[in-house]
């Protein structure tokens, strides 16, 4: 086992020395599909793209008043947790959030503090909820990103809408597919660890579900080196498959909203 551990350590160190960045790079605009595949998807490296969707009407339209008028009566799926951690380890259990069906306007009232409720409310569902529950908003944006679809050779598997306050936290985990996060209001803060650091991240099997056993962001170990970054309004983050990541919403005006697209393996 010592020999295996030594090889894994060397593998991680060489990845950081040879091709992984010490901070998340920024692109000044949408890339060409071939360039994006060559520079980011192929090497499996994250980046943040400025001015990525400045033409989307959602940037100007998506105010609380507009959303109330447009979709206020729509019933949406809402994740409710006591402390903001959804799909997280609590004690000896892997706990999923309570899912409630609520009108969109009632969720906005809670997030804006107009109505007091116990718990943290987060509009999110990993089943293309924009298309399934909120198709009225499609005219405000693009349900796929042309250069990303061209780079991957396919349309998105899912287009997920999310809306939440800063207490809403996604526990550290990894996805076996590409992610593209589009922040329309507020910010999303990320901590990232590359797949080559996976052997050095605390991990436990709980019942039949394997998850990184972390309720708070994991920031250091003997070998693993995390990247921290914030994705602001009008910016997209591309995150490759199997990157371990933690994220938290943040906003000075109550809520953060955006989309997660693709999920292409």
C-alpha cells in the first residue's frame, strides 16, 4: 500500500506541475468550439468566461417584480433544509433535502425576508427543471450554449434553474459529466479539487451511497490543493467531469439565480 500511495502522490504532484493551474483562468469572451475543446474539455480544466451571455434578456428582466408577474403562480420544486446543506452527511446518515411544491411567488417572499419560515429554501431540481417547470422563462435566455453544444457534439442533457439565498450550500461532491454554470444575479463561490487529488480527500461509504463525507468545505490535506473562485453576474464557469466541488450562493440583494447546463459525459 505504501508503494501505491507513493505513486498516487507522484501522480497528483506531476498533474499540478505539468498542466493544472494554480488559480482558475478567465476568458474574455465566448471561445470557439474547437479551441474550447482543445484547451479546456480535453485537459479537463475549469475556467470562467466573462461576458458570456450579455445578450440574454434575463439579465435585465429578472427582477422579483418581473418573476412574480411572469411565473408567480407557477408551482415549482423547492429543496428545504434546516441549515442550507442539501444532499449532505449529517451524523451517520446521508440526508437529502425535503422537497416541497410551492408557488414561485411564495418562495420569493421567503427568500426576500417578507415572510418568515424556518429552514433554508432553494429552488433547484436536477431534472431539467427550467424546461419541465418554468418553460415561460425560456424566451429570456438560450436553453443551450451554441459553442458548448458544438464542442461536445450534443445538446444539453439538462438545463437546471436555481434560485436561493446565501445560506444555500452544495456539499462537496463530484459529477461524472461536464457542467456549465451561468450566474444571472448574485454570485456563486466555489472550492474545487481536481480528479488527480481524489485519493487525498476524506471519503466514506454510507449505506449504499458513496459521498465525500464533508459538511463544511474541505480545504487542505497532505497533498490536495484546492482552487477558490467566485462566479459573478454575466459569467459562466465551465467545470469538467469528476472535479470535486463545493459551492455557496452569495448576494447583497437577497438572492442568487442562474442556470446549470449540459451534464454531458
